[in-house]
């Protein structure tokens, strides 16, 4: 029976030991050429790291598990992992000559005192999972690879007062390109994305018709993402691209529509309506309703 092994990489040094590499140029950032990696993984190995990972891998006959699902890298795909996100290496890894691509790894401490640190939350693709990898065109692969080569070249120079600024700015450039390319991917998958939008709308309509909503509470972004087998971040970005509203906005829209119907078609008090819609405290319902409609629930009822 094959036993699963969990590896936690805390530092760039740990990463180099894992890949049997030497010549560490910087303690907080590294570029790895996977064609130079001798990877001997004889068991299912789950890997998590304390640093960010941007990884392009093009296996001739290999897959890895990313976000609990097998990702086929036959044509080459990019995945971005936030610290402590888990990736599972396939047990069928072949010799290193079958393994192509590169990896950029950088510790949060590298960017902590920079403007990029404040922007990292905006790169939502670091929270994507389940077959949400970025599939790159040849031109896109080359653009990202040129960024990686610039970082690699800078790492091979003697570190000076300008090194961190140049490296971090190039990382930011690469991440901005990733944002652009993901935007392109959302467009090219429009028919698939439209199906997801329809499915989300159907789920929300049915959810707010349920009488047991008082027990289950309001639907969450995580709940909706699970229903369509996407990560919360990817679903919100998909909906934003297709409709201009993220997942939370969609939840609020159907919530307010249900509230309007109840205000006009029943004699229930505002407190009773709030409770029936899953709110524990009526004041939260009142605040949200006014925020979305410009009127309090009582004002809306009296004016209609």
C-alpha cells in the first residue's frame, strides 16, 4: 500500500534540498529550471510551502494534483500557489528529461516592506484551485518566461541596494501579465462561464424560496462555489467578468428581491422578515436593505 507523505517547505533552502539543487543565490527568492531537477518521488507526496509559488510545468506524461483535482500539463499550464496551499505530486513522475518548465518562488518577507505586499490580495488567482490553472498561448509563455529570465539574471548578479527593487518590480510585472492572461481566459471560456452564471442564479432563486433558510442561514460564497465545483475566488472573478457583480453581490441581489416580495405581499414585521431570510439581528438586515435600495424596509413598504 502506498503511503502519502507530507512535506512542509519553510525556506528557499528547504526548496533546494527538496529538488536536490545547490547554488542558492538569495534566501528569499529563487528561480528553478525544472529541466535541471532530478525528481525522485516514489510515493504520493503532498507539498506545502511558506512562500508564494508561480509554476509553469509542461510534462510529457505527468500530472499533479492541484486543488484536489488532477491537472494535465500536457500542453503547459501555469499555477499560482499562496503560502500553505497544498500541491500533490503524482507517483508516476518520470525522469527529469520528461519534465520541462520553470518555477518562481518568493517568500512574503521579500515583499513585506514594498508596495507589492499591499497588492497581493488583488491577485486573486493565488486562491484559485480545482482545474483553474492558466492555459497559456505560446506568446504568453514567452512573455512570462522573459520576466523569469530577468529575475534569474538579477539573482546571479552581486546583491546590492537596487537588487530587491528590481526583483520585486519584475515579479509585479509578471503577476500583472498573469492578471491580463486570466482575463483573456475568462473571455475564451465565455460559453462555459455563462453556464456557471445561469447555474448560480438558479441556485440562489431556489435557495431563497426554501422555508428552512431560517435554520440554514444566508448562502455563503463558499457554499455557492462548492455547488459549481470552483474555488470562491475563481467564482467571484468569473461572475465579475460576466455580469459586473461578484458572488457576494449576487447573493445580496436575490436576498433583496426576496425581501421586497415579502414586504409587499405579507404583513410580517421587518424583524420577522429579517429572521425568515436568515438574519440573526434585524439591524443588519435594515442596514443592508438601505445600502442596496436607498430606503429602509419600512420606507420601501410605505412607498409601494
